[in-house]
């Protein structure tokens, strides 16, 4: 797994990596993303260069070099989900973005992250789900994690609440 965190959410991403390793025996690399927009800009420039130089050895963007392993990528942020999605077109693997889409919330970070489904437990479930979709683990593991972490799957999506 590649787990990406931007800003203050990085602590939750690290905690999710610990959960994946300790409770599910799944290794992951944690990446601190200082700017999804800069990674996206670099990838666009790389694509543009390759388009204008078709007979030369293609260049590879920074994000493609860093995330080249054939494993799922989970990207989490305390901002809107569109922010990590800026790089999704440049990542070859399964890509899941988690963010805080919604309005008018004022609470502690832990409560907000739980509400917006971007805390360590939701990151862990997203990682397990991506692995199950790729048939690397059994779907039952995802169900077990949902139950273990008390994830309410019957609640309306946070952007609709």
C-alpha cells in the first residue's frame, strides 16, 4: 500500500499504517504530500514534454516515480477530496481519495474526521477495500474491519448530511 497524507492528517495516515501492519499484517509506505497541486503540475508538464518529444525517451513525473509500485494508493486530506484527486490521473494504480467535503461543521478534529470518513479507521477500511477489489485479500477482511472499527455503513454520505 501507498498511504498519502497532506498536512495535519498525516498523523492519522501514520496511525492507519500502524493498524494495517499490526492488525492486518499489511505493509504500507507512508508519504507526506506537501502539495498535491505541485505534483499535478509536474505531471502535466511531464506529459506535455512527452507529447512534444515523441521520438525521445519519455520523461517520468515525480509522482509516477515515487508511486510506481503496483499497489493501491490511498490519499487523505483535511481539505476537499478534489485536492488529492489532482494527481489521480497520473497514478497508474487503484487510487482512492478521502477528504472533508461538506459545510458548516465545527467540532474537534477527531470528531470531524470521523464524520467526514477520513480518520485512521476509515483510511484503514479504504485500504483494505482497495486490496479486496484487486483480489489481494478476501472481502471478509473489509467487513471485519468495518465491524471492528464501528464504521456506520448505514449513515448518509457526509456531503449529503
